[in-house]
């Protein structure tokens, strides 16, 4: 009877273990696209698209505002806030850090720069969840920018 080398046994077991279901770089890109979609939609004054990035029960809190829950309320909130801004106001979102708490939950810290109006910048934390093949915002918390 032959004795199987421990090294060979480990190699066979390692090759039989299941591979991860998703590509981490594809997930990172998808999360970044979901965040970018918020800015693109707000710049286009497409409040339905800005709300569609959120999970159905997603919520957001901006500085000095109430907690807003659900896509319908988020859409109305975005419209209320952005319709008061100058028409040339644009937002640029930049992901500063991104980490996955689980394969289906991501946390991203972002900065925002605005072209005109106040504030000129802020920062935010996005919590995103995978729903099927899509990443959606479960929670968005916006804060005043750090003092420079």
C-alpha cells in the first residue's frame, strides 16, 4: 500500500476547494460605479436616478437634515435640496477608501467637491450591499469637510 505524501494531499485538497464566487476587482469597480452614479444623476438633475442607486429601504443623512428613508423619500429630498442650488452647481465624488466587510457589504469613504455654492466640499461614508448582481446604497452619511 502506498502512503500519500502530506504535501500531495494538501495540494489535492486545495485544488478541490471552491473558488470565490466573485471577482474582487469587478466588485470594487461596481461599487465605485454605484457611487459615481449618484453624482452623475445629481449633476443631470435626474432625481429618480439619484434615488435608484439606493436599496429600497436605503437611507441618507446630510448635515443639518433629518434622516430620509426609502427611494421615494430620497428622490423627493434630492429634488428639494438640488432644485434650490444654482443650475451650474456640479458635484465630483472621489472614493478615498473602500473595504469589503463581507462579500456582499462594502464601506466607502468619499469626498465631494462642488463647483459653486456652499458648501464647496464635504465628505461621506457609503454603506453598500449587493442585491443580486447590483450594488446598492444601504446608507449614506454626509459630513462637513475636515478643516484644512
